[in-house]
C-alpha cells in the first residue's frame, strides 16, 4: 500500500470509529412507556414499543391479554395506578371515552405531572372535555387519532394524528414515532378526533365508490384486482384535483375552468345507465347526482365541482 493510501485508510478507520462512538454516545435511551388497554390496538402499540426497546408497563381489564406481551418483556401492572407509576408517558387505548374516564379517574393522583396520550376514538367534544379534566388534575394531555389498523402500527408510512399541547408531543416524539408518523395538529385537543372522523368519512366514501365501480366492472368480467390497479392510479389524479379544489374552497371562488358541474351531470348519466344495464345498485351515484343538481338549480352549473361544498355546509 502506498503512503498516501495508508494515510487515507487510517483516516477512514479513525472517522468510522469516531462516528460509531458518537452514535453510541448520543443514541437516545428508549424511555419507559405505560400502555393501558390491550385490545387489538393497545396490544399492537405495546408490541411496537417493546420491539423498539422501550421498557413497557401494561395493564388491561382482562389481565390474560397481557400474557403475550409479558412473554416479550413487558411488565404487568396489578392495577391502573401501578401501571401509571411505571412511566412518565402513559398511553390509553380502550373502547371509548367513558371507559377512559372510568379507568383513569381513580388514578388521577398517580397521573399528576405525567403525560397522558389518549388514543381512544371519540368525538372532538369528548376529547376537549378529557383535556379539561386532565388540566384540572395537573396531567399533561395529548389526544390521538390512529390512522391505521393494528398491523400498520410501527410503520412510519402511517400517520398518527395528535392534538393538545405541542410541547408535549415534541418532548415525547421519539417514543411516539415508534408507533407511526406523529402529525401535530396543534393545541386544540379536539382536532385529532375531528380530523379522524372526517378522514374516516373520506375513506368510507372512497370505499363506496370503489365497490360500486368494482361491481360495475365485475359485471363484464373484470377482476377486482385488475380494476383496482387502475383505480389506484386514478386516485392519485383525484388527489391532485382535490388539492386544486381546496384552494378554490379557501378562496370562496369556484371557476369552472377544468370541468363544470353541468358536464359532470351529463357524465354521471353514463354511470347510472351502465349500472342499470348491469343490475348494479345505483343509490350512490344517485346521491352524487342529487348533490350536483342542487348546485345546478341554484345557478352554479358552470362552476367547478368544489362548489358542492355549499351543499354540505347547509
Ligand atoms: N382496531 C382498529 O383498527 C382501530 C384503529 C383506529 C383506532 N381504533 C380505536 O382504538 C380503540 C381500541 O380499539 P381496539 O381495536 O383495540 O378494540 P378492542 O380490541 O375491542 O379492545 C377494546 C379494549 O377496551 C377495553 N375496554 C372496553 N371497555 C372497557 C371498560 N369499561 N373498562 C376497561 N377496559 C375496557 C377492553 O378491555 P377487555 O375487554 O380486554 O377487558 C380492550 O382492552 C377504540 O376506541 C377504537 O375505535 C382502533
């Protein structure tokens, strides 16, 4: 080896050793976390935390649901107060908000000074009431909306929506990021539930349209898999339309310079006709037609589809 190469090799080895030592020195030690509620979702949350090396304390009303997690290293608490004592960060994921309050009210003293992250689904009003209850008891509060199912926990491609004190999310981001990509919606604790409810509505509308269209294509022998390949590409274009329409909605102006509602009323006629000819249920496209007609009757047929926001605002 030439002198120049020897020097380069030595420098590279030194840099690698330094980088490894620095990484080792700065690698955050996974913080302890408590998980209350070990249904399908709570168990997935606890499993992801354990897999990432977080000391994890668990509690569930039906105690044996903790067994598989205890076998993987979780600590089983005897009751909620003992569970809460196990960590500064406490996640709760049970059936509904009444169950959350029923569980946590007797442990309010033990929760004081800790951070409660409520990943139970509920309404914005319930979330705001829970945040108030937590504040009254000196408990830090974040409300969360999990935008995936249990198998999707631990995948950063999936969002978990948070609202409540942003500084608490910032402080506990490393642990929460283990569960999914944390999305900060701001200080109003109700927003995670509001977004969650709205996004589920969006999902059901998409599912409905996709199932209707899949039935239509299937009537002529197209497999669901083949039709869905094309549908998924189409959804990317649709999301592009949505971004443009969102700007129109925020501006309160709906120029029909791409496709007018009048044109779409005519187009939906083809969908209805194709469905009728194949015996496919037409309730969903008729609902869309109904909404479009209300805009046309109000004199907005020349506007973009985004104008229909007004039908929903009523
Ligand atoms: N599963 C999902 O895909 C969704 C994704 C989005 C978020 N949701 C919400 O998460 C909450 C829990 O859902 P889950 O799927 O874990 O539900 P289950 O498997 O049915 O587990 C329910 C747990 O709740 C406990 N529980 C129910 N009532 C009480 C109560 N009164 N006191 C104490 N615990 C209670 C139940 O305990 P046990 O029956 O095992 O004893 C389970 O731990 C939910 O808000 C979803 O909307 C999940």
